[in-house]
């Protein structure tokens, strides 16, 4: 399985390109979140057939409207956007509403097929593009799913935005071929009060979540707030976790 963290900045600083928006490309044809999906090459966007949204926050779906327009092709099936009930409602009410962007949802019902919306059922595995994808509820300020993605030989968790959580680790640990977890580390430790309120992780909380994952699984830190990046990295490295990696945008991970 190939997973690429889609870049979301046009210039790099000394830490590489900052990570403002979240999108994971999985094996070319599937995306998890659409924060920066509409910024990758047109050729790469055109290959995406399914988009899974973890939740409604703008850093996870900011470029979805651009992506839908960029990939519209009347000669092929429309892209399917999967999300929990809350995300699907937000897309219809707040994005594709003929104010922020054309109502591609209604237009798709009436003829021109721009996109198909599909509501996810928590815990129910979907099989497509050679992958088994299981949405699992995690702990964030709006209804949010993490995803377990399994190609039969490797399984990976993309945990989404979350504070301390349990179910996704129980499910993932039951998989014999669990290889990696992409885990958020949004705020530095001195912002732990904000992390509690916003239901995100600090490096200390990150360590507690990583300890819930069985041994020999790569733990890849993502969703580090750009303006606190160096401090968060320093605190993560100080944890001394043997399987820790700091996620790099633009990098393709293979499992
Ligand atoms: Zn969020
Ligand atoms: Zn986020």
C-alpha cells in the first residue's frame, strides 16, 4: 500500500514544506481528507475515484470544491465522497449551497454528475479499489472518523483529528499485519489546556496513545500546527519512542 501526504504549501521553510491542510493519497485512486487534494497535479487528481472525509473541519476539506470541479468529466463515473452523516450534511448545507460554491449535489441529481455522496456507517467496512476501509469514531469536537485501511497484506490507521481515544486501537491491534499509524500531534505540551478543549493531542498525550498500539508498528506524527512545528518536533523526539517518525508532506510511504 502506498500512502502520500499531499503537500499544502507552495514554499518550504527550514523544516520543509509546512503542513497547513490534510490529505492522504492512498494507492493513487483514493484520498482520505481533501484539505490539499485540489492542490496536487491535475493528473493525480483525475485518478482519484473515492474521497473519504474524516470530519467537517476546513483543514480537511478546504479544496474539495476545487477538486470536484477539476475532476469533472462527463465521460466517466463521478467521484464518490464518503463521510459520516454530519460531514455529508455540512457539505450540502455549507459548501455546495450555490453561495460558497455551485450546488453540485443537486446538479448531479439532475443530469451532470459531479459527485456522489455516500454516508458512512461507523464500524462498517467498505471494500473498494482493492482495499478494506473501516471508519471508526474518534474523539474530536465534531463527529469524526479515523480510518483503518487494509489491503490484505498491510493495514494502516489514519486516526484523524482526535483527543485520547480507544476503539480504533482495539480494532487495529486485532489485525496481525498492522504496519503503521498516522497520529496527530497538534499542539505543544504547554498548550495542553487548549488541546483538551479542542480535543487534540500534545506530545505527552501522543505518547499515551502510541502506548495503546502494539509493538513494531510505525507511529508517524502528522497534523503538527505549523507555527509551533519546531517545538512539537522537539517534544516528540524527547519521548524516545523507537518507532516514531515525523510525517513529511510530499513523501510517499510504502507498507
Ligand atoms: Zn478537526
Ligand atoms: Zn485538523
